């Protein structure tokens, strides 16, 4: 049999076999139910597991291009300060096959306020006086994030997958230092320059790289650590 007939026969067999393994995929807008069925219960799970905030390890970085950082006594939260972004901001897709069912939830959320507090934070640059050098608050308000997560049920087993986490808007970033006259000037400069830097991050696709890194680093951890929760919260039917 020549190669052409062999390829044709393979394609024919593959097409026929597909008739016996059919998949039925249906998607709906899930806005009306997501707060009650997913977001609300998720906040309760996070609160119960003390995941509303986490500690940040102390660090003292080596100088890199003239910059170095020091930080200690850090904590970041509240991770439960999220809500649905707007109308038609979520969708639920069910992909059913004879042996398994995959539910994929995609949702766009905004965070009201996430704040990192350091007992000590300092940024050094080219031997200049430290920026900070005191207790420091770094807050992000009204950031916009899209999340896609799936739960695949096969028999009695369920596997969770975090498909993607994407920052769509970094929101308003603010610095607040406890003391220091120079620090007040730094706060002022940062306040009025942040919108410019935020635009650069978006226009030059730096955010895309950050999103890929977040998904790669946090995806497997979240999927494994919260697999049971994800499997319970994502509906298996529309």
C-alpha cells in the first residue's frame, strides 16, 4: 500500500472512531450564580484556612544594576477582597464525554484593596539615601484580574487545573512611609508617576510576561493545595 492510501485509510479510521467518543460542550454566562455558588463560599474557605493574608519572608538582595532591597516583618492581604468585575464577566463551560466531564469556570474580578505591610522596608540606589528605611505600606486598589480554572471529573476522581491567571489592569499602587521628610517627597513622586509606568507595563507586553510567570509558578501550587475546594465549588452541570 502506498503512503497516500495509508494516510487516507488512517484518517478514515480516525474519523469513524470519533463517532463513538463524542463530546458535548455547552457554555453559559454565570454572573447570576457565581457569587452564591463560587465566590462567597471561596471567601469562607479562605477565611477558615487563614489564607486571607500571608507572611512575607525577610529578604536582603544583592545589588543589581545599582539597586538593592531590604525588607522584614512583612505581611500581605486581604486576599478575600475580590468581587465580580462587571456584567457578563464570568462563564461556565461543561464538556461532557462518556467517561469524564470537564467544567471550566472563567471569571473577571476586581480587588478592592490588597496591602503589603513591612515593619522595615528600604530601597537603595547608587549609594543614595535609602527610600523608605522605615515601616512601609504598599497597597494596590482596583486591580483587574481574569482567572480560568477547570475541574475534570472521571469516575470518583477529580483533578483541578488552574489554566491561567491574567492581570488586566494593575490598578492604583500607593506607597506610604511611616516617617522621613525625603520619604514624603518619594511618595509624591511615585503617586504622580505610577500611571505612566502602568501604561508602559501594559503597552510593552511586560504584563504578559508577568502573567505567564504567575500562572507557571502559582498554577500547580493552587491546583494541588486547593484541589478539593475547586472540585467542590465548580458546578458539574448548568
